[in-house]
C-alpha cells in the first residue's frame, strides 16, 4: 500500500467508517491513480471529471457505483489532503429514480420454502422478519438472539449504530432447529473455512438467488428485496413510518417514505377522481371507423 492510501486508510479509521466502506474507498482511489498512471495527489478537478466520464461512458458502471467512486475521491482530497475543493469539483451523476422490487406475501412464502437447506431457510426468514441488511445478517452472533426479551440485537449496523428488532416466534422455532443441527459457536452463520469468522455477504446473496430460481419468481430479487418487502408489508398492516424507520435503522425518515409508494393500502386509500365523474358507460361510446386496407 502506498503512503497516500495509508494516510487515507488511517483517516477513514479515525472517523470509524464501516469496513466495507473503507475497502470500497481505498479501491476507488487505487483505480483513480491507475487510470492516469500518476500519484493521486498530483491530479486535480479536470482529472476527476475525466475519470467520471470514463466510468460512465467506457466502463458503463451503474450511477450509484460511480457516485461511490466520486465520494471516495472527494474524501481523499478534502479529508486526507485537506485541500479546499468546491463541491462542483466533484460531479455526482444524476441517475434514474426507480422503486425497489417488492415481493407479495405469497411470493415470500414460496421463496422461504424453496431454500436449499436449513441454513439458507434461516437466513431468508431472518432477512424478511427483521428487515436487516445482508452485512448485518452475516455478522449476527449466537448471543445476539435474545429469546427472553424476544429481540435480535443488531451490533454496529450501518452508521456504527446498535438497534434491536423483534424476534418472531416462528423464526425462533426455526433458529432453534438450526442451532441443534449446526451448533454455531460465535457467529450465527460461520464461514466455511472452519475458522471463527462470519459468512461472506456473497454467500447470503447466492442463498437468496438459488431460492428465487427454484421458486420461479420472475422479479429481479436480492436479499435487500426482503428488507423492502418487510417494510412494505409492515406499512400495509398498519405500522407507522416512525416505527418502521427505527426498525430499519434509517438515519433520516425521508429514506423510509419510499414505502408509501409501494404500499397497496396507501395507494388505494383515496378515491380516484375519475371514479367520482358521472361519465357514460364505455359501451355507449362511439367506436372509431376502421381504416380500409389498400
């Protein structure tokens, strides 16, 4: 590791950034320097804009991925090198705003029942019944399952924050069956290496994808889709946004309001203005003349 990357790493660690963010930022800085074949402290605003164009046009990376690269480069110049750059020097691409995919309760049932083994079944049930993130799932420890208080402790989630989420009795039953079979010691889902390390997030992703294929679900689904489904189904069953915000660990409630656009109960809570109009029935409308074939 170069001295500049080491300086950035130490600055990230001082600010207690998540390990996944640290790795992504260091990787982005390495890419930036490699592209221009020069140390990053010898580069400036014009290089930053050129690099962004390369990521979007040549590598065709997703907008959010490019935004993360820009955030990493901005951190390097503004926080590590302490340079007085303006925000306009770090352009952030504007991407399309899409609503996340949400499963119906029937689809969630099929998904869970399509798990390839008990371990995968337990993962899918936790993801859906708690709404936790994939990284939070794999870092769960056996001691985090509190059957006395019927909660699951999420330690150092996104933003280095702790929170508790309810433990479903149905999930507890599955977890007890899983524990009798797997006998995990520290991590609830230990890695396959035999060491006392957590399972990788990629393994959790593959567990979900395998179940999606076996269940015959055509939607583009990931473990995060179960988080969206959990929040949407809570909203449809009457939970308020503030409660859902706390359960999901959202720092700002504006991130929770997206579920208002996904909840069928809220979408159909008001009368459509068209239904209030005394228009005549469609059967009485004149049909357009069909064009004669030449």
